[in-house]
C-alpha cells in the first residue's frame, strides 16, 4: 500500500486486491459489498484507498445495503471524507437500479394470492423511505398485476390519500381489483385510527364503482400488517 500523501486508488493495490480485476477473473459474485462499492467510487481519500473507504462506509452502515440506501447524498458527503457529490450520486443511482430491478421482477408475478405477495410487491418501493408514501396496485380479474404506482407522499408520520385519484387510476386501467400499501418509517406496523378510517373510505369508494379492494398492508422495517389477514376488510 502507498504510504505517502498522494491519493490512493485501486491501482495502488496488489492485483489480487483490485476489485475490477477480481470481477473480471472470478465474477461479480466473488466480490464483497465493500468491493462492489469501491468499484463505484473509484478512488478513496488521502488516508484510505477506495476499498478501505468502502469497508468503513459499509461498517458504519452495519454491513447492510438497506441501511446504506437510507442515507441521502448529503449524508454520504458529510460523513465520509473522499465522498463528494458525484460519488454519492453514483452510489444512489446504483442502489436505485437495484431497487427497480427487484420491483420489475416482482411485478411480473402471475397472480397475487396472499398478503405476503403484496409485501414482496410493495416492499422494494417503501423499505428505505424516511417519509410516508401511499401506493396502489391495480389488478385484473385474475388478480394479476397491471401496474403499481405511488399515489401520494407525506411526512414522517402521515400522508394524505387522494381517493378520487386512486379510483380514477383504477378506471383508466380497467382494473377489477386494487390493493394499497403504505409505510410507517417509525417501524411500528400496527394501524393508526386514521389508517383504519382511510381503509374504510377506499373500500366504500371502490364498491361504488364495482371494484374490489382486496387488502391494505402497512410496511415497517421488514415487517407488515395486513387488514385482510386481520379480518378488517
């Protein structure tokens, strides 16, 4: 390793330790999360190589990609010397691509049959958010997903739900059933009084236009609450 004051890069490491070369020779599956991150940022700072910096970033995120994804561009720049705006944007873009890939795979599901299917459908969209969002899934007569879409976005405690917009979306896509989901950034997955009220209102609105509300799930830090499972639909 170089010990003088010049900026350390991956090129300064032994060939076996270079993430790019390691990926070429052994495949991306052989790289750790930190090594993959090092490829994204390319260089470190005056005191750390890209790999060392990436290991520190991952360590401070409990070696958890989901925890890393919860950081903002500003957080990355302020907390980690050597991470400027361009590198932070690169990291966030890579994480977003991963999220969208996971979502695309889930949307291709042939049929929604349970609350767990709904968790798999919506969790990639809601897992990292520090604020509440309310999402709707539009289904055909066989309960196959037509589309999922964010309906509204709110603060850290609650989001206002636009029911007329939800019903309009369902009619435009000729949906015969809908499912809805929102997140609780606090980690508490039990419904509030307001959650129960909005569920009833959505159900009444859907019934008025001949559409079935199958379920409403609340997602909170890897767990979920299903109104249907609890007999509240």
